[in-house]
């Protein structure tokens, strides 16, 4: 209370002017002209100072409540964005799975082709060996062992 008493003792504060300023901001002098939130109303017989103080406090609380509601609206917007992003992530994951399955299928096909080529090459090699043996057995083709001996005879006679 010492600060209030000091305020009144100072000559520089004009209480009449202060009340006039408050009244001009309020757009009227009656308490009924100020729109209060629906959940409060002035008690009959309350002093002007009490009513103004209560109004100031409820306006601060109402302002804070509106800010809290605004944060809630922002959170709802953020949640919607998260849901959209989550849906996009699920789509991307599905695409990746499809792509990976396609790569596996293509890899399986190439794997099978390579092994088929390897088997075919082995069959060709075996067939060539069999034909060569038959020809050697029939005497129409000199054997691999005979070829170097014949080459040595040719080089000696020359």
C-alpha cells in the first residue's frame, strides 16, 4: 500500500485526467457498455474500481484463453500436415517395395539366364569333346598327343 499512498501524494498524477482517459478508451461511461465474456457478469453494487479491476483481469484471462485456442488451431493444422506427410511416406514406401520387388524379379530372370547359358555352354563343351573323341577313335583326326610329335617331325625335316 505504500506505493499507492506515494502515488496519491505525487503532484504529477492527475487522477481526474486518468479517469477521463479510461472512460475514453471504454467508449462510454457505464459498466454495461463494455462487452464482457459470456461466462461473467458484474455483481450488483460492486464499486467502480472493483468492476474495472475485475474487467481488466477477465480480459487478460480471456486473451490468454484465446491464445491457447489459437495454439490448439495451429496444432490441428500441424497434425493435418503430419497426416498428409505420413500418407505420402506410406505411398513412397509402397513404391519402394514395388521397385525392390521388380528388381528382385529382374535379378531372378538374369540369374536364371546366366545359369541356363552356363549349362548350355557345358553341354556344347561335352558334345564337342564327344565328337572329337569319336573322330579320334575313327582315326580321321589326329589326337592332341600326336599333333606335337608330327610338328617336331616337320621341323626336323626342314
